[in-house]
């Protein structure tokens, strides 16, 4: 099967925020086919690798198939949280956009939107 490399933003949208010292990144596919690609490609290990230098702790992944979504908790990623951190984005608001920049391989011709 022929594949092509795309950014996650072509098959999904994201929301992110803070959970104490960890950020919460939800990513939802536009289609069922896109969700299956997310389930296959977005492992906790791959997301941790993508956020190397930011996600200093574990990364947990939760599936929400009824919403075609995955949710990730990036532990120890906010430098102590909103009131303690010196980071520019101490609430993790940009982490969703950051994840959408990840490139993945998808089969050519799959319905993306």
C-alpha cells in the first residue's frame, strides 16, 4: 500500500491546557478513518519523543472512541504549573498546536476530512 507523510493537522484538531504540573492534550480526528490512524500512530512513547525536552515525566494516553479522540497527559511538562513556572506557556495552551505539527505516514487516498 502506498503511503504519504502528512502533518496531524490534516486529519485532526487539538485542545490543550493544564492539569497542575502536567499538560493535557486532546486530539480528535475528523473521520473514522482518521481516528484509526491516530490510534495506530499516536502512542504515548511517540508523543513523549515529540515533546522531548518539554515532557520530563511519563506520558499517559486515554482513548475516547465515541469522540474519535485521544487524550494525553504530559506529566512534569509545565515547570511547576501556572503559579510556579517561569515558562512562557505555563498552562500548556500551545501543546495541542505543537502535537498537530507531528508528521505521520498515512495510506494514499484515505478520507482525511
